[in-house]
């Protein structure tokens, strides 16, 4: 007998609303149901914007050509809206589409924060620097949740690619306190919400002044 999986994957928009409730910073964004709403949102947020498909049937948006960045004008917003819906339909004919997310363009380095539930240790927190550092070098660090501030600081300092955080080639150092704060808040959020089976912030954008989640995925029990 096969059982339907009981877990539910939240859309990026839903997941980020949960993060905001727990004071984890996310990109400015609005869900648009049509082109007019999308244009209005883009003008409010400020160009250039990023636009993304919002569908419970599309978990990995890039795979469905569901992310368009660097949208600079009102007419580009209208075009992007149509294109995203078209791409989603081509990817999955019957996909439920909640709308299109219009989002500020985040600036900085891309980091990754994730949590999962280990059968032995329970909730575990993962941290790494996005791109080749995670994918090729597998340079990530883990802690059992809940973590302390000292744990969070160690997670940053024990990465092999930690020099990226200090800024190389004349770049300014990234705001490490902002990252540490978010690691602590994510730990706290997952500790207090036993229903969160998995959480992914990928990417977390960090620059010299701030850090914010540009994408989030949450799997509920
Ligand atoms: P996916 O569901 O495929 O993971 P993402 O929302 O992570 O989609 O977007 C894919 C990529 O687009 C990100 O890894 C990042 O490089 C870029 N991106 C996404 N959102 C933003 C944003 N608000 N500002 C700048 N770049 C972004
Ligand atoms: Mg992502």
C-alpha cells in the first residue's frame, strides 16, 4: 500500500513570510496576480527588479525558467510576467500558478544556510558560501540545533573559503554580525517550530552593511 507523502513544500513567498515573522530579513517583494500589479510593485520596489514564478508545483524555479533578473523598465516587467507564466506552463502544463513575485535586486555575495532533520541528532544547521565553494569544494559546516553565538562565530571562521567573507581583491569585508544573527535566528526558528523538516535559504545575499534572504524553501512535516 502506498501512502501519500505528508510533507508540504512552501513556495518562496510563503517561506519568506514565515522568516519575516521570525525577524529574519528577506528581500523587498510583492506578489503580483497580473501585469498591472507587477508594474505597480516594480515602481514601488525600484528598478532593476527580479521576477519569479510562484507555484506550489514548481520547487526549483530556475529549472522551469522561472527566474528573470535585471528587469529595468515597465515594459520589461510586462514581458517578463508573460514569459514566466508561459515558461511555467511549458514546464508543467497543469501547474497551479499563484502569481509572479516582484523582488528587489539583492547585492553582495551569495551564502547558503540550510537545516535538515537528522534521524540521530535531530535538527541540524548548515552554512556555506554559495557557488563553487559549496558545489565543487563541498566547503560547508554543520552544527546541531540549537546553536550558541560562539557556535555561529566558529561556523564562519572554520570555512576553508572564509577569506571570501573578509573581502578579497580590495573588496570590503562582509557584515559578519549580520550573518551570525541570521544563523542564530534560523536555529531558534527551527528549534521552536518542530514542524519544519527542512529549511533552505539559498542564496542569502550579504554585503558590507546587511544580509537578506533572496530565496527560501521550507518543507513542513
Ligand atoms: P531557485 O528556485 O532556482 O533556487 P532562486 O530564487 O534562488 O531560484 O534564483 C536563482 C538565482 O537567481 C539565485 O541563486 C541568484 O543568483 C539569483 N537571484 C535570485 N533572486 C535574486 C535577487 N533578489 N537579487 C539578485 N539575484 C537574485
Ligand atoms: Mg535558490
